[in-house]
C-alpha cells in the first residue's frame, strides 16, 4: 500500500462537501432537504476504500473470506467491491422488509442525504440489485464488501464508518434427486475440508419447526429444502471462521519466541457455536459465535433469504431459495490482528502503515506509544430531550478523530422546571501528537458552542 495511493484517496474524499443547500459526494450533487443530516466529517471518508488497499488489515480479511467461500462452490462467487455507498431509502429499507417504525430508519441512527437518498447502513442495501444481476449472469452466488455508515456511540470499538461483507448463494428450486445430490456434494466437500482442522469443535442448533415460531421455516419451502440449505450455509461459514482463526493461531504460534513447541501443539482449540437469531431479511436466522479470550463473541449473522427479496428482484413467485450472511470486516481485523483502537484503521501514521506494507495474512499488530488522553466534562440544561446519538454526532463533527471516547456520566430532571440536565465525559486524544491543555480547552469550548447553537443548551459551570 503506497503512501501516494493513500494520499490520493484522502484527497478524493476531501472533495466531498456539504454546504447550505447542496451535498457533493463522489462528484454527484444532491439537494438538501429537512431530512438531510449527513455531515462533512462523515462524507470525507467516502472514497477511502480501505477494503481495497493492498495489505490493509481490512483488505486482508476480505481476501481470506473470499478465498474460503470460493473453495466451497463449483462455481466462483461474483465479487462486488466497488458499489456506490449512496443508495435509495427503498434499497436500504423497503426492499428488505424493514417495518416503517424500525429504529434503523430514524435520523438518530442513519445518515440521510435527502428525502430519497442516504449513505447505506448495511451491504444488504444491494441484495435485491445483486439478485437481479444474477438472473442475467446465471451465477448462483455473490459477495459484496463495502463501507457502511451509522450514527453511533464513541469509543475504541465504534466508528461511524465501517466495513461489511455480505454474501448469498441462490438456487432455482428443483425437487429432483439430482438437484439435492448436487447441493449435498458441496456439503460433503466442505465437511472434508473442516475435518482437516484438528483443533476444531462446533456446537450446532437446529432451527425451530413450529409454524408459530419467529424462526420457523418459510411456509412455501419444504422441510428438505430448509434443512439442506441450512446445512450448506452453516458448513460454508464454519469453514470461513475456521480459516480465519487458524491463520491467526498459526502465525502467532510460528512467531512466538516463548515456545519451542510445534505449531499444532500450541494452536488452541477453535470453538464455535450456533445460536438462533432474527433479521428482517432472512428466516430462519442464526448467528455463529467463537469462544475467544475467555468469552463467546458473535462473528457473523446469517439465514435463509426471505421470499420478499426474490420477489423485489423480479423472480417469479417462489421459484428461488438461498442463504445470505453478513460479517463486520473492521471487527474481525481488530480481533485477529489485536488492533486496540478502531481509529487506527483509518490512520496514515507510518508506525501503523509500515507494519502491513508488503505483508499478507494475519499477524500480531505491534502497539506503538500512544499519546496522552485528557478528559473534560460538559454539563448542560436542555429544554427538550436530545438523542444520545445526536450528541455523539455533534462531538464527532466538532472533534473528528481527536475524540477517543465519550460517555454519559450523569443526568436528572429538575422537578420544578421539567428541564433535563446531562453531563458527558469527553476523552481527548490525538493519534499523531500530544495535545496540550490549551489545545483541549479550545476544543472543549468548540463543543460547548455547538451545544448552544444546535440544541439551545444552557452550559452549567
């Protein structure tokens, strides 16, 4: 990953702007409306494409997953890695069956460009579009990797822009024995691959059969179809997770100076388990978890594609069946490389970049000295409540990556006036240099000023 290439991507992202009436994203201009809430701080990240930067941790995770999934199928999956992040509200929510009152639709959760467009909140926004392309390409599987955008809390593991991978495999329904044998052959091949992992254990869970259950099979599908698709999906994702963690453990074992044992003797057990879940666009739905550092961690969500998605893609009624999954690439990169702060993934600091330049695979990130964290509290009165995410967005827009974390430490309502008081603690930290007291005091004044301007807050001294 060359410094010149990174610089060009940053320059490209800076060209994205928001002004009084217009929003410019990737050289497309949109009219602002009352729904518009996307900020300059957010859209400057559009076009950075960390998932395509050679040897970047997010890119490395993407490539390992793509290779693992292609090994499960007789036909390679189509890769969509450069789809625009600007999508319609219909694509992001309506086509996937999100209820009108779903919290994800709120301005507090989503970055709206105007009444028609937003910055995608998940890669599933392209699911229907990719299904439509599959009809022409006659391919039964696709993978998407992309940046997604959500208003969220501020800490070391959350960032308003992050990367997801979405994948799906689809078959035209066919009740012939030959059809089911073809799927079973792929399942048997995956089981054979899984059997080569000596330190692997998997705790499975069957789907619920009762029609009244939220996680029951879809009514138009048979028990045989449902069972074989779930098996195919689970074996595929088990193989993905096994490959990711085995690469991590093997590399850590081979580079460890504390042990002279062979790799297979120091590689710990890879423990997985399946649990039931709920997602608006799949049924039945599941999550796969891995036991890591003494706790169970969710790795990936998945399920059988709801008929509504195929219908919206233009397929004849009840003619298709398949599964889909989604996984967070940033989260996996931080977990597997031991990267302690999500902001580092966006860093242009050579101390970070040089560790990954011209290196492939998964290896242990070597921490470097971090700069001091300085805390300030801001207390204020409000006449009307402010959503937590709206306050976090104000802080992000004012401070950018100079905020390490932000948390609510106190709140109460004055029984006489009905006004609400809130107190937040903001931890200031620059990734590239130490901040002085004067720096932090000036930055903090900026936050207080924005609180007064945007929310009519009265600062409490």
